[in-house]
C-alpha cells in the first residue's frame, strides 16, 4: 500500500504503520531485492506527474510486524486507510498560507492506493472504495495502467508533521475511545473539504468544513457550536465582538459584550453551512474564501486544544503563538491584501488595517517572543535579588 504522489523527507511511524519515502531507483531496504523489487519498479514506472513525466514522489505504507513486512492483509486495509488519513491531517495542521514559500498542500496528496501484487507475476489488482462496498478490480497487467498526478496536487509541498501530534493521537486511540471516535469522524469530513477538488466548488468545501467542526465540537445550532468552540478556545479569544473594528467596518453592531470575535466567527461559519444546505442568503462578514482559509487554520489547533485538555498533548510556545494569532487574523486580515496589485483603502483615515496574513502572524510571534523574554528577565532579576538578600 502506498501514497503515490507524496514526497516525504524521512520515515515516520504512526498508528502501527511506517510511512517511508520511496523512489523507483532507490527502494527501501528489503523492498529493492528479488521479485518484489522488480515488481515495484515496474509498477512505479506507470505513475506520472501532471506533465506526464515519470514521478518519483511516493511514500510506501508498511505494517509493523507484518510477515512479509511489506504486506497488509485485506482485513487491515480500512485501518491502513485511516492511518494514512490521520497522517495527512497531522501534516496539513502544519501548512502555511500565502507567500512564495508557503506550504501549499491539500488532502489530495495523501490519497492512498492499495494494489495487490503477487511477485514475480505482472498481474495487478486494485482495491478501491465504493458506496456499495469495497471493490477488488483485477485482471490488469502493469503496462495496462497509467496513473497521472491530480492537478490540485501539482506544485504543492509537504508540510513536516508534528511528531508530538502523532504520539498524542496514538495515545488518544488507546486511552480515550470517545474522543478518538469524535476526532476521527470530524477529520474524515475535514479531509474531504480540504482536497481542493473542483467538484467541491461553490461552497461545498466550506459547508463540509463547517460540518466537520460540528462533529468535533458537538451541537445542532450556530450558537451551541460557537459556545462549544469558545469553551476550548476561551483563553485565547480576547477581542470583544462589540468592540471589533472588523465588524464595525461591515456595519455590524452587537451589544453582547460577553461574545468574542471568535464566537461571532464560528456563528458565521455555521450560518454559511445552513445557508448552503437550505439555499438561504449567506452572511458576508467574511467571504467564502476567507472563511475557508480561516477554518483550515483553526481546525487543527482545535484538535490540539481538545487533546491537551484531555491530558494527551502539551501546548508549547509555538502552539500558543498560533492560538493567539487566530483572533488577530479574524480582526485584521484582508484576503484582497494578499494580491500585490490590491488598491489601498479609499479612505486614508480608515481605522481598518488591510494586512497580509504573514504580517499578522509575524507581529503576534514577535510581540509574544518579546513578552516571554521580558518575563524571564524579570524572574531572573527577582531571583538574583532574593539570593543577594539572603
């Protein structure tokens, strides 16, 4: 079993499987010898990139303890597909947005393929999912098949996954079945939403994303889902919706002083989902593209918070910076400002700053880094005075 168009830099172990980088001319130990090596080289020669040229961006999935070690039993396929899905989620959590060096990657890159081989035979059987059950599609020879990289996978870069998240998810599966089931269901939907597939245009991707949050947080109304969102994020949501410059720019006033901008955003995200499902007018505080990027940024962090509050994950300083940056992005980020030829605000005295994504993130990280340095200096100074007085 392998992920055909995923180029990873090193081996990763996760949920009982190994994800190993593989190239046609440089197969991992044990796979490049004998009949299996010949078969794999022939098989990979039938995979091409978006330009029709041979592709070397592959990752093979091996089962720990399997005999032979490269074989995955049919009874384990669903588990292997789940592991690949979760591996993709952990990688997408670390992706960046905008800029020439951004890790523009989507869930399409993590679509795994199960192909049944019986070396040295050149016969091939493909296993694929179907709404009426799994299908074993056989009777092919290697030369009969040519697989081309999806266009949405082209030009994307792999985001190095957080190994801490791997270990936390493994621990969650072992120790907290209810939370694991909730996270798995939500991630399955969220990965579909983040495939960047053309069939999900017109708001279907954003609707699926909102449904993923609904599964993750629980609740059957905009208010309940938003309230649950705030329960997890409450220590990192500091901007009052009633005082938000962003909302005033759109002529939105609220006297609910206890509601944060983060709460208001989640309400709007859920309302978009409801408007799409029921064909109603959609809210326009954030455009669908803005909402899509913001939800992609927030979903992984929400999973991390839930794992942390269950004692399965530790939020580090980098995570904290990301969490505190979210509301700043809600307040100040302007999608149009990402375009180099975007016109400036017509009103020179406008209080709403049109800032780029990277500028906001950089400012938050710099301010928090300085604050940490200052706090540590104060602590060290206080400790020095204490020692001197003794």
